[in-house]
C-alpha cells in the first residue's frame, strides 16, 4: 500500500480488498466490545478547511477507539498558504504526529502536504476527490452483497469530487458505473480518461449520460449527492434549476432492480437530490453507509499508521 492516500490511484485492488477485510474485523470487534488499541501512543493531526460531521467524528472517534489521539486543527489554526506555507506546516507536523488527515478546498494542497510530509497524509475530501467516502461505499456494498465486481451503480447528479472518486473506484474494482448529470456538469475529462484506461484492465464499464431514467433502469445501486457542494453556494439557485428531473425519487427506484440499494454520502438536502420517502424507505442504506465511515477509516489508519498490510 502507498504511504499516502491522496486518491484511489494510491491503492491496488488487493489493497482495497485488504481494507474491506480489516474494516469488517474492526467493526465486529467494536460491536462485541473487544478493545483494539492498535494505534496506542499514535497521534493524528486533522487539518480541516471545510466543516464536517462524518469525516471529523469518524476519524477522531476512530483514533480514540484504536487507542490513539487526534488533534483537530480549524481553518484559523494554520491558514495553510497564508499564515504558514504548506511545506513548513508539513515539516512541523511530521515531527510531532504520526499521520495527517487534510480536508481542504484545493486538491493541490493535499498533494503538496503528501509531497513534503514524511508521515502518511490522508485526503479527507478536496474539491476534486473524496477517496475515503468511496472506500466506505464500496465496503458497504461488499458487506451487503458479498461482492462489488459487476454491480451496476447509477450515480444521479453532479460530476463532482465524489463522482470522481467513484469513477476511480469503479474502474479499479470492476463495477459498471453510469453517471447521469445535466449537460455542463460532466466529470473532469482528465479523471474520466484515466478511469476509462483502468477500466480496460478490470473489466469495468463507465458511462456518462444525461437521462436519469435510462441510467437507473435495472441498476443495483442508486447513488446521489448534493447538487451544490461547499464552495458553490453562489451557484445554488442556478443548480437547483439545472438539476430538475434528477432527483432520486420513487420513479427512479421503481426503474431500478427490485432489490436496489439507495446510497447518499450525506449531508442530504431532502426534497432536492433525494426524496424524503426514499432516504427513509426500505431500499435506503444511507445510515449503514455513514456508520461504515468509522470502520473503514479505522482500517485505513491502522494500515497507514500502524504498518499493517
């Protein structure tokens, strides 16, 4: 496994499968009340430029459950690139802590941290990628279906950072992934091209289209995300207009497979990208998915900070 986790390109399919098994083991221990202080004495620095519920709580709680400690750094604590250069921050932190999680606007910021820090750097979300989320999503599907290879995933919404990491994850692990988005909201061409190249090796199929009904037809998984992400607040009114017809609602659920699983990375804007009765409905695994952020991220921490795998 690579020393850092900046994008899913840092992992091989074997690495991902190893993380599935580790997350399942850690989840079972947690539920059985078995202590597992695998990172006793370790410290994780958490640099957060963006607000967070799931990423912050799961990494912080995860380090506690693993016997370690997490230090939360707000945007005003460091102000990367302003008060402190990225290289200086990385070189300071590497002497005090055993790993760094960074949740930033700029993807280049996390790349630069990884380039300078001699301790593992984990991407907790950038404007371009969200690898820990998709590892959690893949683990949840593996847990529910016993496999991920060959599953048909329809992503209904924006070709955003979550979609980018889904493209990488699907290409790496052999899923059939279709994005349905309004025109003008396609994924980054460079990300798509690289994922398409990897798909030729794994047997995955990747597609981008503009008809959510066609994408949803027969899908094993319906996935969505907010239409306006953090930093896009000034685009919200336009995006609400452009994404009309792209809500994951009962209509799309009925077009999908009879046992379709509905997923959302959260936070959800109920009544916008997903209908309230769908997120609360029998096909939804949204909160199982959220729980698994804890277990998958603990697996990542153990493997990167503890030297397993």
